C-alpha cells in the first residue's frame, strides 16, 4: 500500500504571514515521509494587479513577496524532498520560476527542478468580443479595458509535473483545491475518472486552501469560540491516506485550534451547494462527509463523494473601472458624530453643486460604515451618538482629475469647518471590476513545462 502523503498549508492569500510556513516545513521534515507544502496566494483582485504589474514591466506580475515567502524554507524543502506547489506565478509563472532559481543560486543551493503550468490566460487565445460574449456579469461598456481574463485550470498539469520529478510547481490561475489534488493524484496514481477519489482529494484541498482558517484563525470569536495562541496560529497539515481518509492537524507547539467545529466551518466555506461543489476536476458532494476528533488538534475526515466534472470551466474577467478616491477626517469629543454628519453634508452638497459626475459615498466610522449604503439611508436611521468618529468619503469615476478634486474637498474642511476636524488622509487608486463566465472546456488548454 502506498504510504500516506503529508500536505502542509503555507499561505491562504497574498499577504499572509511570511513566517507561517517555517514550523510547517519543520514538522514535515521531522516526519520523514512523502510531503508537499502548498501556497494559495491568488485571488481575483491579486490576479488583476499582477496583470497590471506585468504590463508595466514584463519581468513582474508574480507574487511580490515570493522571495520573502520561500527564502526561509527553500533549503529545508530541497534537503528533505518536500515538494512546493503554489499559484504564486499569478500573471507570470515563468517569471516566478526564474526568481526562485535566482533565490536558490544566491543561497548556494542546487538548482531545483521547477515546472511551470500555463494556459489559464484567455487573453492569449480569445478576442475581446469572444470574452465579452462569455461573461454575463462584467461591464464591457465604452472605455473599459480588459485587464485580465483567466480560466480556472484543474489539477492534471500539477500532477503530471510532480510525477515527472518536479521539485517545485509554479502555476497561475488554478482552482484552489487543485493545489492539493495535484500532489494527491501524483502520489497515489488514481484515475482521472475515479470520481470519489477525485472528490476526496478536492475536499482535502478545500480544507487546506485558506491556511489558518481551518486551524482557528477565521474561526475565532471571543466569548463564543475561543482560540488559544492566535498570535502564533499554526498553519494546517493534512495526513492523507490512500483509503479515502485524512487527518487535519497543525505543527506541534503552535497556537490555534483544530477541532470538529473549525474543520466543519472550513468544509462548508464558500460552497454554494454542499451537494454540488463545482471544480474543474470533479463535482464534490460533502453532505455525507464524516468529521471526528481523534486526538488533540487532530480531526479525521472521510466520506467525500464525487460526480463527473462539469463540461465548462469557470473564468474570471477583470475590466478597468476608473479610479477610487478616498479621503478621511476625524472628529472627537462632545457632538463628534453630529460634526461628522455635518462634514459629510457639506462635502456632498459641494460635489453636487459643482457637478461631480461620479459615484460618491459617505461613511461615519464609529457610527455606520460596514452596513452603510451609498445613498446614506442606513446611516440616517442610526442614533446620533459617538465621540470618536471618522468621516470617510469614497468617490469613483473614470477621470482621475475629477476624483482627486473630489477628495480634496475633505482636506478643505480643516479651516472651512465644522470644528475640530483632524487627521486627514487621501488616496487615489485604480479600480477593477470582475465578472464570471462559464466557457467551453475545449477553449482552454492547460500545459506544463520545466523552466
């Protein structure tokens, strides 16, 4: 029987803790068993930003913290044959592979065998009109520019690269669970029409893809769901067996919590239909899965079921959305909320009378912000209250100059009133709108090669 495979989670998003993989790799090395560490660093917004970075500099476009993430662990991974799989290639997988080779050379390490997975970038194979025809919920009006259009590839190319001897596999846009399913398929050699086993590997990937979410991070809610040692929360490790069972755990001595509750929450996270979770490789059904504690910070999971993969692949299309302008000012002490409301009314009236053509929104942070709306309906229904309030203006328009002029209206409140405002902050950033599409599978051709 094939030995179990250990898979550790190294990141759940771009910007995750760069020291988190260190105890995971140490634990995998101590185990001395077949092991992989995965890095999920790619979201719709990060891919759009990566495409923009690559358009400005062809050598950029991969995860900007790549060297910081891999630098502390690369030597141990190569020494202990812990394979690395990550979608940190973003818009430029080949560039990421070159950066890793430079990192290894600078550290005096032997050159790793790095495989690059490509084929997700639809801009290379489809016209603007074709992409617009696929996409139902993105705005392709006049003046919009397609910034990125990427299909979610499956696990096959990852598995083939690992089976061919890759030490590191760099991908762009793949389905998040594919980062684990690929190593699982390469290790156990299961068939690509073995739907229940594909479902099991996909469920394992879904549990690990968000890093510390499954070990208590996003689970924590003081007074309701207590989690110890959250400042040093351990990232997950899955012990995956060939019999269709796995155990979720974390490195010894780290904070956090692995319980039936943390695992169940992550199992259901972002699944619109627990009986039909669509992925490129299989349709996963988690409704009969069993979750049971088998020791401290050890939870056994089994019972995934699968059905044949969808005939289409999901793609995300990002289009330009002009610029977002933000400006904030604080009010404190007696009547702070009333002064902040007056400040918002003053700025709104000035923008209206001067014909600002874009969207605008005002938040009173400390009174109403998260649940507020552009029209201010929710905010107006709130009680006045609050002695520490920050008024925030947000505006959106295609013309950067218009946005900058609108944001400066908040700065003018320093002397134009109301009283006691301070701590103004202003920023203008590009905006991207995303839309989803389901495209014919035959229009996408995933490939892999050694870099």
